[in-house]
């Protein structure tokens, strides 16, 4: 199951954990990504907390926690090659994995149809 | 994403930008291309293409004006700390309008065209500049704004190859000189005024052309194999690598030319002891700072990041003891160097090349070192 936030993160749910990244629309708006700042593994963050940063030459944007939980893994390959966020935003360009502390938060996130509508109207 | 603002002005190339897949953003009251979409495009690619081939920038938002009259040069000199009167015909020079405190109202380029002074100012400042010039020297010369002129910049090491194919003779211009040219091509006859200058650190040209002929000229230039369009995003990263100030970021009404390190722009004749020393707004402050650099409290410097973390404008700078010593005014990850570069105002005692400072990025210190500018060597054509 993939869900989206209004802040242009995607969340791919796998059991009681989730993989988080930025959407195709987000990386397209940012342009060439040159830097990412990823959260610390082991840290527990609340939904809407700033979990990381993604920067292109022209702009910087915060990456927010789509759901509350503990960071279990971060994508070191993305840290080394931030352009993965452009070339494969939904795959190799993932940001971090989180152990869900409140799976019910997922229900309030956007599904594909709602997110697509959001980006069309933006 | 912001909604398109219907109040934004359009340059004569607006439709062309859209057809080229530009992403338009508001800038200086205009809808301007920040970058282009598609394969091989985008800020980074446009930046690299400018450094290796040639890029076409639309800078028609900038203000163009003419000052006419036998007294125009002497009058214009009363507004700026630069030598206007001795500039030879056909030559271009950098200048800046100052306020009574020596603060910079705008920076500009001007050319002595013999029968007039041709002036190019920043888009965001043009209305205020024209009012200021009119109020101060309108009685000594005629001031003609040129809103009917577009401005195209063709920049990069292959700019001369592309432009001389259309405009033989343009290759004879040297850096900071200009002339009138005619471009004849497939039944088109385009008159333009071309200077060999720009805002990228590369060899290149700025082309002033009537708005009715701007799109035809842009299409001719884009049809050359060396040339691709580039947006304001690349223009900003290119100018920063070249160590060139952006008005509003790196200089403004609160900074003097000496704090900004623009001493080179103040010719000897206007300095203390010169034949026409002073006589411009803020001269007392500016010349005092120039004559006694130890009295300066802050200076603009270049900084290179020692870690690969971009450092942006308004980031605080601290010395090794954690004391606040300055602030970044422009900064980004240099596409050419793949290293963070920035300009900043720092306390004078921290301005020496080699000084280590910490930029405080999201609460964490990022080490940087004061360095000479430009960050990337400039490649102007001096003949």
C-alpha cells in the first residue's frame, strides 16, 4: 500500500513499518537534487516533525515525518548520490524506514487518486 | 506550487519560453524562466552547458535607458563613484548608484556610445532608478527609458562561434566593449546593440534588440548548434561561481561599495587625491572607508565549504569560539566544483583568506574557509 502526504512524501507500508521518500512531483519541482540530510537511526519522531532535508541547487525543502515512529534505517546510497531522488524517486531514491507507532495515522493520508488530484490543482 | 500570477509582466519571449518547456517563476515583477524541462535540461545541465558551450538567457526584465546631452557624462558621474567622463567611446563599465550614506541603490552597466550613454540596470530597481536619475540630473541631460527593448544574453565559450556566424565582426569586440550590429538572415534584418559582457564569468555577449525582433533573434540563436536556452536558476549559480554580486542579496542600500569589496570599480580619478575626487552621494563615508580600511567593520568575502553541505543565504557564521561574526548573503552547492560556495558579510578581523568559520546549518556547525573569488576562474575575452 502506498500513501501520500500533502507535503509530497510517499509512504510504502510493509507490515508495521514503512519506507518514506519524496514524490515524482516533489523532485520535479525541486530540480536536480544535490544534497540530502537524513534522520538519525534509532530516533523517534512524531508525525509532521522535520525528519530530513532535500536540496537542489536552487532550493531547500524539509522532509516531514508522514507518520510517527522510530527511524530504523536510512538510505546511505542516497546520501552518497542524492541524484537518486531524481532518477528513481519511488525506488532507489527512498529516504528512510520507520517503525510505525500509530498505524491508524495511515488512514488519514492521501491515496494515489487524491494525491494526483492535489498536484493537478497546485 | 504558486498559482500563475496574472499581474506578472511578460517579456517579448514569454511564449517562446513556454514552448521550450520553461518553468516560469515571478522575478522582478515578471514571469521569468527559472529552468527548462526535458532531457538534457534543468538547472544543472543548463549551468554545465553554459560553462562548456553556449546558453541563451532572456534578461529582458532588466531596465535599459539612454542618457543624452553634452553634459550627460558629467551629470551621471555625480550619482556614482566611478569615472564616467573618461570612458572611451565603445567601452562599457560597471557602476553603482549610491545614496547619501554611501549605500548602493543599484548596480549597473553603462556604455559610452558616443551620442548617448546606454545604461542597463536591475529589473527590480528600474522604476526607482529612473525616478532617482530623473530627479537628480534630469535638468542636465535627457533621460529616455527604453521599455521597447528586449535584452538577450548569449554566454559561454562557444558564444562567439555561434554569434559571429550570424553577425560577422562581433568577434572583434573585446570584454567590456560594444557596438551596433545588423543581423541579416533568411529575409530578416535585425538591428541590435551588442556588448561583450555578461553575468556568468564566461566569454559572451549581451544583445539589446527591439521587442518586435526579439523572438526572431532568439530563434536564430537557438538554431545554432552550440546554443541551448538557460534560465535564471543557472544564471544565479553561474554568477555566484564567478564571484559577481546579486543586487538585493549581496549588495543593497545598507552596504557600501567598500564593504562589498567593489573598490576596483572606483577609478583613481574619483578617489581622494584624484582630479575629480568625491562629488557623489555618500562620498565622505565611501572615501573614508577606502582611505582607512582598518575602520571597516565588515566585509564581503567568499567562503568555500569543507563539507558537502549547501550553505544558503541568511545562515549565521560563527568563529571558533562560537561568537557570531557574520551572515551568508548568497550560497549554494557549486555545480562546477561540487562543493558549497557562498558570499558573506563577516567582521573585518575574520575576512582574511584562509580564516576558518562555522556556518550554522539547521543548528549544526559546517566548517567553511574564507577564500578569494571568483570560485571558478573567469574566461573573459580581452583580445
